[in-house]
C-alpha cells in the first residue's frame, strides 16, 4: 500500500468459489453513498472457479471512483487465512468484514465508517434483511428466525460486521476457529455494539438438510469459543426467547415454529460435524 493512500474504510471480503456472487457483492459496495474513500480487499481462498478474475475485472470501476480494489489469491481454502491476509494489507482505521454472498444497500457502509470513526472501541453492523428463500422449508424457518430476539433486537452481524482500530486492537491475528463473527462480536460489550439503520441482504441456506448442517456448525462454533476463550462469555448476553415467546411464535405461525423447532432438535440429535452453505 503506497504511503500516500488515505482510506476511511477497508472492506475485507473472503471468497471461496463465489463466482456466482462476487460481481453483485462488489457492484453493491461500489454503489455505496457518502464522501468516504474505501479500500476493498477480495481474498479468493482455495478457489477452483473464476472468483478472482471476475473481481479483478471490476477494478476500473473502483479506480474511477478513487477507491482501491485489491484481489489476493490464497491456495488454501480457509476463511480464517483469508481474514488474516486481508487484515495484513488493510489501510483504513475502520474495517468491515463482508461475506461474498451478501449485498449491501447504498447507505450501510458509509454509516458504519462514520459511526465507528471515533477513538472508543466499537463494533457495528447494519440492519439485517433476510432474503426470501426459495424453498418452503427455509421460508418457514426464516419467518420465525426473523423474530428471535437476538436477530430482531440485537446486533448479530450475520454476513457483515465492522470494527474500528481501537476495537480491532483487542485481538491479534484471527485464530483458527469456526465462528469468526461470534469471536469478533464477543470482544465487545452490548454497550459497545452499534446498529446503523442502513440495510444489507443476507441469504439463508436452502432446504432442511442445509439448515441443520449450518445450524449445527454455528452451535459447534459457539461452543468452541466458550471453551477456548471463556472470558468472552461475559459479553454473551443474548436475550432469551423464553417459554412465553415460544408459545407466541407457535400460536402465530404453527408451521414456521414446527420447522424452526424441528431444525433445532435435529441439530442437537445429529452427529455430523460437516459444513455446508447449502448452495
């Protein structure tokens, strides 16, 4: 990175075989509004498709705006390695971590860059919009998932979260863990987490088996962090759904609640520790 470069926001995008998604992701980032100057780092890790080439082809659009697009290629298919590689060349005081299958609306990145620009450690995300799934099972699951207190009233950071320099200084390299978003979020207390009104679109996986596999992976990742980093548990204050909340959801949407509860039960009973995005 040349010393004269000055950026307000670095967006790190880990991408493993994301040829179907990377152009839409980058086009949405490039359409962001605001006076900020951004550096965008796509880290193609272990790709067997054209992810890196498709990303590089969008370079002229970033140049025209006075932004910088870096595309790195790693032989290993590892999101953690991709995060560390992106961080190694990040040049802005605020860093956003964006999944390649997520589409941001035009306001959210500028709002995060502005809101997290201060010296006090802070974590932020936008307003989550779950993309309407194609499959009936995932649509039913999504209806209930949208109402879970952690999703509806918290700052979950699913697919997009950001930290400022003081916040990122709370850990060194990303460790070899499953749930990087949980690891980052739990380095901040509830008072240090901020939701901006700008929205972003996050796709839910499609179908029963994919929902179970992904939820099982999420649970394993959270358990891993509690075991390896017990001190972070003090910041894990997810609001409980409670018996009354479950009853309300079951009465309002019996089919949706049956799917949501069934996935949760299958997750606890299963033994498969594999991972799938369901795409």
